C-alpha cells in the first residue's frame, strides 16, 4: 500500500510517499481503507521534533530518541472497513467509520482496535468532514468538560478560536451552556460567530484583557497567550487552561493548586471511544460541525505539513486518499 513515510526528523521534505506492507489485522482489530485523514499540529510536532521547551526530551523519548519509531504519522481518519478480525463484534465489512488512531493514518490502510476511538461515520458527513473532527473535537471536549469543568452560565474565553482545536472549543463550550468569547483575527470573526461565539475579540486590533477580570475559564488552544496576561481577564477563582505548555505552566499549575485564587490547569487529552461516540451524536444532530482549511491529496502531504506549520490554518488541513487501484476497478 501507499503511505507517507518519514525516517528522520526534519522539514516537510523528509516525508516520502512509499510502498509499504499493509498492516496485519489482529483478532480484535478492523482494517480501515482510509479515504481521508488530516495533518494535525501533533503530526507536525512529531515530524519536525518541535516539542516545546523542556518537553523536547519527553517528546523524543515518546516518538523515538534518535529516529522516529513509527514512520507513518496520521492521528485521525475516516474510511471504510475492509477486513474485520475474528473477534470483532462492533463492525462489519463495508461500514463507514471515523476515529482517532494516534498514528498510521497517512496511508491507504490502517489497522485499529475495535475498542479504540472509532465509531460509525455520521451519515450526513463526507469522509473529508469526518476526518476533520476527532483530534480537535476530543481535545476540546476533554479540556472543557473534564479539566476546566465548564458548566452552564460560565464565561469561557477561547484563545486561538479558529484553529484545529479552537473551532470545536467554541462550539462545545457553547453546547455545555457557557457564554463564549472567541479570540481570533479579522478574517475569522464571522466564522467564530457562526460557530456560536457570543462575543468576539479581534486580536489584531484589541487585547482580550480589555473587558477586565470577568472570565471563569480561559482556554488557550494554540499557545497564543500566557498566565500573566490571562490573570488580567480571569475572575478571582478562574482557571487558565493552556493546551501548549512548558516548564513555566507546569510550575504554575503546581503552585496555584495550593492557593485559593486563579489557577493554571494542564493535562493531556484522552482518546476514549465513548467521547468520540458523544461527538458523533452531536454531528449527527447538526449540533457540531467541522471546519476545513484546505485539502491536499496524499501525494502532496508535504504541502499539507507546510500549511499546518505556519500556525494560521482555519480548522483542519485534510489529506484525501484515493482508493487503491483494485478497488477503483471494482467500484
Ligand atoms: N495537551 C494536550 O493533550 C493537547 C491536545 C491536543 C492539542 N494540543 C496542542 O494544542 C495545540 C492545538 O493546536 P491547533 O491545531 O488548534 O492550532 P492551530 O490550528 O495551528 O492554530 C492556528 C490558529 O490560531 C490562531 N491564532 C494565531 N495567533 C493567534 C492569537 N494571537 N490569538 C488568537 N488566535 C491566534 C490562528 O488564527 P489567524 O490565522 O486568524 O491568526 C489560527 O486559526 C497544538 O500545539 C497541540 O500540540 C495539546
């Protein structure tokens, strides 16, 4: 099968479209024919070894100290089940599915455990749209609901509101009943309003701290602010939740946990099947929608990486995968 392979860390040019063996399917796995995937900020970080601050060493230990341990990136996917393992009960051949695999989705086929974060693709969504959900949707859900504990009536400010996680953070904060302020640039103001933001701040013209210390939660999805700045806009018991964090935020999360005032809360998002199914339900009912920045065919995945690395994408950068030759002839 064709896959986007990287054997060394570096610029997008280290990625090569290569023929590799199709993954073996274990008893409890399904083989998915990938129709769409994305390049996420996590894929860029792993390819470039761009782990922030003191997270560089843990990042390299996780991904491969001297060279990438898993040469095919790709966290999220949408496609069709081609093979089911002998113990699989949740899926059948032909099911259209989407999900979060962590890696391996930048390829024509992907093997996924049936108990992993994989669910039936909502009928109204294309594969491109479905593939654009799991990474940002799961992160936004877990950080807002579990770490920030957003409840109805809370005032939530989303910094980086037009990014891969931000577009879901705006919608899910609103869905959780919060009053949402979205921070983005001029060109994305209408978009974030359409996603449900009650208030918008154009960061190119004004500072989000202008309204004073009124927010219960400030979630920074794209490393655009700091606790020092956030404190000016947080209510006295408010929480600052940075998805990108380094030593300073780790230290502040420990020290602020011991006091009664404003806190820094950090965490790592999960990839639970139940959460993906929850998102699938919202998508099915039209209560959540993906935002696609751009599309690239698998052969041009290096260009997709370049777009992501610029940190000005709006939503997700989708990579489309043509069905393998044999399947095209049958179709
Ligand atoms: N801790 C965890 O478990 C976890 C989980 C998931 C993700 N993450 C991390 O969280 C980050 C998520 O990134 P992402 O994919 O959502 O980011 P992204 O898509 O790269 O963010 C780009 C967006 O940020 C906006 N932006 C840039 N500067 C801004 C500013 N000063 N104020 C407000 N918005 C600004 C841009 O808007 P304009 O183009 O309009 O400027 C653009 O739409 C990644 O670093 C990822 O590694 C962490």
